[in-house]
């Protein structure tokens, strides 16, 4: 089949996956026990039982939660196609505005952490896969980093660098006395607050990338095509180059998945550093059963993950000869 048919098949698969995932995203919060309207009222007001019932009915009518599930589902898709993600029960604000305000913090924090850890981890893993002596000393460190929980390392950074040494701030995204702007004072404060959350993610991620690349390099260096090149008298540099090109493909897939999940934020890290990203929104929404914020935030996760995978499928068609041959045959 030609590339157009390959693209059409992938597009169809991802559209079906999107509909299924968004449907689950809408349904699962509604299967949780409890009533979010009751939780909202009880946490804010001290009302008599009769007043409470009147207020619950008012908010259920307002948010459309008293309608049958099938009608709520249809209304959800209609609003979604109009760009309306609903109104947060917890924050009393449009969900789209909440996500729009939180998402830049996740991108600024996670994009450099994921990209740089991917580059450094793959380089270190490739070195370990080629050099057995280096591998002997570095693999314990890689395993230690990969098995270390993000929040645990984040708490170590907070305690030693933030509290004991006092070198860097460890709460929030910037000094609360400042107003976000392009002034040097705000930028300096933002960078200082950004360093510790970045390090807590960057350092731990290196271990996983390095282990994956190291294992793939060892596997590829033992493959038949490398043995054939060796028998032909090819240089070690050439054999390593071909092995690296094949070993990097699964890592590219992993990178795409990580970038897709970036929208969800790093919940544990954001909680430790009180960083105002989407991860904190998700946690608060789950605790308060805020249907609209939950489904809005998870919708962004679904879209980003599917988009990242779709892009990587297209990229694979160009960088992996095996995929390219599958749609050019015949």
C-alpha cells in the first residue's frame, strides 16, 4: 500500500481510540462514589437540611447533573465541539482557563527535563553498552536513579539544598510578592524556583533512559547484521553507528510517550514544591470529585498522548526502513 493509505489507516485508528478514551474519561468520574455538589456545599456552608436540599437541586440543575446519563453524555460532546470544557466546581472558574494558566508551568518544567535527560541518558547508556568496564561501574548508579521515586529525591533536594543550605527557594513558581512580567527580577525569581523541581525530574529520568539504551545497544551489537559487518572487516565505528540507529528507535517511542504525558504534569513533584501545574489541578479535582475539571484535564492528556503517538508513527515511516517497506510493498 502507498503512504496515503498508511496515513489513512493510522488516522482512523487514532480517531476511534480518541472517541473511546474520551468516553471513558467522561464516564469514570461519574462512577466514583459520592456527590460532588454535596461535597462542595458541606465544605463551604453550614445549612439546615431543607436549605441544603434546595441548594443541591439548584446546582444540579445549573450543571446539568440531574439529567439522565445519556443526555449528559450528548451535552458533553456538543460542548466539546464548541470548545467548552465546563465550569470547575472547586475553583469556580472555566476549566479551559484553569488548564490554560497551569499548562505553561508544566511545559517549562517538563519539556527541558524530558528532552535533556533523554539526550544525556541515551549517551551514557550507549557508552555503557559499548564499554564493559564503564558498564560495570555505571549500571549500579543507573539502577539506583531509575528506582528512586521522584517525590523522594525531590524531598531530599528540598531538605538539603532548600532548608539546610538555603541556596534555592523550594515553594511555588516565583516569589509571591512579585507579579508575573518580563522584568529581570521576575525572571530571576522564576528560574531560581524552577531549578530544584527540574533537577528532581532530570536526574531520576536519566537512569531509565540510560538502562534502556544500554540494553538495546548490547542487543544490537550481537545482531546478525553487525556480525556480518564485522566479517567484512568494517570498522568498530561503522558497526556502532548502525547499532545506535536501530537502538534509538524504541527510545524515540518512549520520548514521544513522555512528551505526551507532559500535559498531566509531574503530580508528586508539583505537590512537593507546591508548583502550580496541571498535576496539582488533577489531584485537587480527584479529591473534590470535580467532574468537569477532571474530564477537562484528562482530555488534554488523551489528546497530547494520541498526538505524540500519531506523530511518531509518521516519523517512523521515514526513519525505520522496516515500516517504510511495509507500506511500499505492492
